[in-house]
């Protein structure tokens, strides 16, 4: 009887440990993060380039305040939309963008994007640019974005090296 009780207790211990591990795996809170960042260079140097990326929401709703980089002069968040009557694409500057908890917000061609002015030679040569996403909860997410020409090829300056 004593032996049985001991084994029963041991079994309970194993079940409790397994349940704890399972909770740990499922209970991880979602992490606010950014991926698939690509900066598409403007064919004309004086015109802004466009940054596209995905933001994955964390455990709570937050707002994306702005996106900065040490390799540019300035940036603005925009939304592209098509005028239903004329069919002409227009861009509107956006203020803060809500990133709902556990949801993905895509910045993509024909939609939301970040315009960047004055992309420096270093970023063009590296084919990569450091971008920082600043959120209303104080989170700052650093991501290296790929730098591409408008046709998807590597930047010209890189070829020239
Ligand atoms: Cu724009």
C-alpha cells in the first residue's frame, strides 16, 4: 500500500510537471516585432524611396509613431489610395498607426509605406539599411532592411564597387 501511494504521488508529480511545461509553451506572450523590411530606392535620387515591412502585434494594442534611420535625412508614413472616379493613385501622410494585439499590419506597395529622403551612399553600397520602429509603449525595434532598386536588383553603387 505504501509503495502504491508513493508511485501514485510520483505519477501526479510527472503530470503536474508536464502540464507546467505545456502552459509555458502556449502561454508565451506574442512579441511586438517587425520583419520583411525592404527599402525600394527611387529611380530619381532627389525623390524619396519607399520602405515596406510587416509589423506583428504584441500582447497589447500599440501605435507605431515613426520609423527612423541613421542613413537618411527624413521619413514620413504614408497611405496610398486610388481615387475611385479618376483612378489616379494618391498618397496621404499618416499620423500614428495602430498595431492591434496579436495581429499583423502590412506596409506594402499600393498601401501603407514609409517614404525616406536622402538615403546615403553607405546604405546603397551595403545593400542594407538600419531601420528603427518607435512605438507608443516605448518599444524601439531595430531591423536591417534590404535595399533594392525599383526593379528588385541590388543597388547600382554596389555593382560599381
Ligand atoms: Cu508615400
